[in-house]
C-alpha cells in the first residue's frame, strides 16, 4: 500500500499502487479514532465491536468519533473494517460494491511503523 503524500492526505486521498480513492474527509478521522481506542483499551476494536464502538459513550470515555463523522468512500459505500491480530485493514469495496474483488482499494493497513500497536509490539520484544 502506498499512502499518497501529505498534501494529498490532507485533501482526503488514499491509495495503493493499483488505484487511488478519495475518501469523504470525515473518513480521515477513522485512523486517529482507532488509534485513540487502542490507547484507551490496548487493542483495536474486534470484529464484533466493528467501527460502531467508536461512536459509543461509556463511563470511561466520550465517543472517539461524533455521530456526524462519515465512514463512506466516494462510491457512497461504507468503509469496511477488518481487524486482525494487533492491527486492522480499512478498505473500500470499490466501484463494483463487492468486498474482496480486484477493484477493492486498501485505505489503510495497521500496524504501521510507529503506530501504537507497533510500539507495543516493539516493547514486548524488548522484554
């Protein structure tokens, strides 16, 4: 996956070598919200939690995202969240609207170097 340069990121563009996808600018808030969730709970949301958990208020914290934060791609489809071990993939189902086909676009794959999960893994390896 290639994250397009900082200016493009600020404009809402994400991509990989086989395609570039413009994400609703509010969708950019998903990664910081996921990292805030990780900081609060020491893990990313599970498959059962999904992205919905980011919008919930609990006794411990306010929602990580407000209700108006969108999580749709330019095709007006929901961004797909796929957790794994200590990371996640955010993907667009692409123009055909079907997940896991060749036109899918990976918006983000974590852990990336320097992400909270990556730092935790490094700390664990040092012990």
